[in-house]
């Protein structure tokens, strides 16, 4: 798991820095989405070095399998 700093807000307005844990930068956007406010956009995503003291503002994003499991009948039978 890597740590990413996601800057949200607007180019001409206030900006906020969110720190999220994610396997990829694309999934970092998914992890930051629940923390975003109305009318905010993702302005940048960059990886932060893990110094062992990193704390994330949000949990890692769910994988596609985790998101589909509740609606996939075959997965319910295997559980």
C-alpha cells in the first residue's frame, strides 16, 4: 500500500490536502472521493514517501471484487 497526497478544491478558490492510502494513484482518487465536498475537484495526486509515520485521512478504496460481491449471486453462495 502506498500513500498519496490528493489536492482538492478549485484553481481559483480554497484548496485542501487529503492523505490517503491506496495501491495506485487512480485508486487514490476513489479513496479521496468520500472526503470531497460539493463543487470540489481533484487538482493533483502525488505519491508521498512512507516514513513509517504516515496516517491516512480515509481508508483504502474497495477493490472491484469487494464492490461487486454483494450484488453477485455466486459470491453470496461461496461465503
